């Protein structure tokens, strides 16, 4: 969504506060993840309720209260980014009409045909078209359902940054129908990692709804088919 004239400084302040929040989250999480999660939840709720650039409609901000799944320490991972071609995992499901409920899995899921580094457009909730590059994939060892693979993207233009959206079996009932975000470097949503090992911290307890979940006036890039999981991920923000 483009910035309305006169809102540039407010948007800059929003980004500054979110960036500061994630810096504090990374600092706290090095020794106490639940404490970091508490700060993240409380500060995000404050911003959504009080900041002029909140995605929550103005008439709903005063009484806004975020909802979350219970903290699950088994859903925090340090994963190595694979630089090989990303392939659609067996857990991928297509969207049903309306983008709410998953259909039965297809008999075969082929490899993703868009090569690494080639520009691509992800699904979007609005008319905007944003360019991304698929830079690799991560395998996540879910403790109950087993490993699943998600593609990792880099946002071209704008302010750049890593981007990792996902959709799961809670989407459309307990969470936003079009999915949630784990990482969005353009918005400073970054939980850390080790560039020497080529790893990232992915913690689903910090998964959050995109702005378009609160108000359709926001245009949000969404999870492509390869990042739609067949399992429920009951961690992070919820709406139901």
C-alpha cells in the first residue's frame, strides 16, 4: 500500500519501533525465549492499539486485544538454508476456492519450476505486484508431523529483505485464511541466525498475521503454493 501524503514520518516511526522491538527480542531470546515472547506480544499489541500507522481500523484500536496460541518451545528451530533448487514438499496443499480450506492432496507434486534467482511474483491480497527471488529453502523438523520444507524469498526493490510466509491447516479457522509470516526483513521481522553456518532462527511462536488480516485496504504478499502446509501449526498469533 502506498503511503498517504503526510504519513511518511509516522510510517518511519512505526518501522523504527518495530526494528527496536525485534532487536530486543533477539537480545532477550539468547537467554530467555519466553521473556522475549512476552515482550514481543505486549509491544505489538501496544503498537496495534496506539500507533497512527496501525493496520487495525481506527474504530477498533481502542479495544484491540491480540490473541495467541499457547507457547510451544518445540516449535523453535535453527535451520540451515539450502541453496539448491527448492522443490514443492509432499506436505503442500492447493488452496480451495476462496482460499480458505485445503483440498485433498494431489497424487503427485512436481518440482517448483521457477529457478533460483529468477524474478517472480507471489500471490497478493491487493492489486500491487512485488518482485521476489527464491533464494533457497529450509527443512523444518516438526516434532509430531515430521519434516516439511518451506521456500525462502528475497524481496526485490522496496527495502529488500528476507521473506518467509506460510499457510497451514489452521488457516481460515484459527488464523488468517491466506496465511501468516515468519520473517519479513523489509519490516525488520528477523529472529536472527548465523551467516557463517548459513542458518536462520525460525520460531513459530512469533508467527504473525499480515496487515491485510486486519483491514483489506492493505495489500500483502502471501504464501505461494510451495509454502502451504498440510499440518496445523498452533503457535503464534491467531484470530479464532
